């Protein structure tokens, strides 16, 4: 979520505050009901009861949780003769639901019903409402880009974990609309560099300049909102959400309605959500994925999940796109399609692309320049044909022949 520009700490704090607010109200009402409050009323069994209510009804289902709470409050009176077995029955019900219905009794049903209600509501609005607020499209930030200035550059970038030097003296320069590769053997520190660029790690030395401003040490969501989008080596989608909802997550930082507007479904919320729908479908159309907009992200084949992750990264309207092994797990046909997709992204979205990849055919086929790192240090930089014949690069990937290694060892002794 941080990589899509969402300040997760702020929203976690908001969720905790709201939960504490409602818990406080519930505690006050409970005190009036019992007439007295002591520690024995809030034992471990009470915590289990609340957990069972949520799981039985369906996690994420408001209707299901309310219904389950109503049933479980009345159930002890019905089963008064089996009071000593109550927690055993709760435990069995909990285990059964987790195995056979992990979304709860009403979780799956409510998910389908919410889709039906949404379609019905849209139809009624189009049919009977004369006036409707126009959809408000997500705000598109403006970036000041100079023709001869790099959009992203690092100066002697490095990070140390304890006594381990993970990256040292990394100097990368990325121009606007340029496709650049970052390659190296496994464990060379490529993803570490990406994590430094996106704020996952704070550098211990050096600086990162994005569009003329230093971003070193800034949190991930700020860096994303300043113009860097990224994908991950292991696909990280919100798999319980639809394809369209995954894209809309990245738009939320460009919208202006408050959490209260979202809860009460105000006109502003409706207008901005419709605007996000329009923009998200436009993005999916570019990637030829509009037909799966309402499908669960988890149901997509691997290649389309990769495309969706790239599409979501572009939804934040970046000037620099970082792709971490985008061709991993793809067959040759999918890799060829990915190459064409990357070229389209560069042209259509006017974005600079820095990619990590082990597929040399892809790297040599689309990259204009390549940086090579090994053991956290930059060992080569240049166009693909120069990199392919660089002896240091060949040694980094293939190692040193045994006779050459012995010769160097003897030379060192002498």
C-alpha cells in the first residue's frame, strides 16, 4: 500500500482511533446493562466470543457480523443446559468456518449482492435522476522536467546493515523517456538499490535526486507521490480485490473526499469514485485488460497479474517507473509481449524506466544503457553491446577460469 502512495501509518492510526471510539461507547452501554464493572466481566472467553462473531458472520461483512453477534448473544439462553460446553461449541464452529467458509456465512453472498446493488443503483440513477454531479477525474500532478537534466540520479549511494556493506558508491543517471537496465548476479544488491530509491531503506551515505530535489530518507508514500512508481520481484497485488479496485487504490492519493464522505456516500464521494472508475478503465484498456476489470486479481493468470501490477504503478502518474524482474516466471511469448508493453509505456506515458532483469534477451533488446553491479558495487555502465563484451561483467556472471585464478594467485604471492 505504501508503494501506491498511501500513508499506511496514518490510516492505521485512524482505524485504531475509530475502533477505540466504538469500543468506548460499547463499554459505556455494557456498564449500564450490568450495573457494575469488574475485571471478571472481560475474561479470555469474552475475547473468543467476539472473534467468533466476526469469523462466523464473515470478515469484512458488516451485515454478517451483526447477524452473527445477534445469534451468539441469544444462543447462551437457548443452550443454557449446555453452558459448560459453550466454548467447545464456539471453537468447533470457528474451526469449521475457517476450513469450509473462510469468508463467513454471509461474506461471499454479501460480496455478490453488493455488486448487484451497485449495478441496480447505477441503472436507477441513469433512468430516473435528472441531475447528477459530473464524475471528477483524479488529479494529475505536473512535473517540471528539463530536457537535458536527469529525472533521477544518485550520488555515491550506499547502505550498510551492521557490518555488511549491501551497496556502495552507486551512481545512476536516468534521463526522461529513457529505458535503462540494472543487472548483476543473484545477491548483487539490485533490489536493495530499488528499496533505497523508493524509501523502503534509508541510505547511510550518498544522495538521491528526483526531478531536481533530494528524496533520500523520505517515506515510501511521499516518494511515490513525488513521481516514482515501482513493481516488485514477487507480485504484490490486493488479491481479494477486483482488478478495477487494485487500480483505484493508487488513485486515492489524488482524490479529496474525506473518510466521513466515504462512510456516508456523499455526492462528492460518488462523483470522485466514478471519476476513478473512468480513469482506471482507460488504463486497463491500454493493457487490453478491460474485459477482466471486475474479476478478482487472484483469478488472473500469472502474465496478466504482472501487467496489472505495472498498470497499478502507472496509476500514480510517475515520471520514473522501476520494474523489478518483470519477466520472472514468463514464457518466451509472454516475455516478447512484455517487451512491446514496456515500449508502449515509455511512449504513451512519457516515463523513464529502470528495470532489473535476468533475461538478457529482454535487457539487450529494449535497454538503451545498462548498469552492472556486483557485491553492491557498480562495475560497469554503457550501451548493451559494450556491456555484453565487458570482461568484468563476464567475470561477475561466469567467474574466473581456474588457470587464470591460479596465475593471479601466484602473481600476488610474488
